[in-house]
């Protein structure tokens, strides 16, 4: 059976405990942690679509959402 495709996810934490501790728990739950943004209590990385409920159940996780890349173009580019 093929492995489920992973997608970029943004996970927001409550700030009630260290975001590094939450990131460790997310990793233990199968999430591929890419960045831990302590100043804003966010963890970014990759996970499967069907893992969202499992990630939401990690202590102090308040939201799990897909990341939507934005391309603003190079500096000085005309506005379209």
C-alpha cells in the first residue's frame, strides 16, 4: 500500500508549556518538524492529511492547518 502524501502544516500552540516540548510530542506523533517559532508559539512541518486529528490531540495544540504558500514576486515587480 502506498504511503500517504505529506503536506505542509502549521501548528499553533497555547503557550501554556514550552513550544519545544510540544514540538517533541508532535514528532513522537509522526509529525516531521521543520521549524519551531517560539516567539509566536508555532511549529511548522509536514504531516499526512489523516494525521491532523492525532496532532490536534497533542497537549497544548490549539490548531492544525494546511500551509498555503504565497508568492509576492520580486521587489519592484509591477502589481498585477
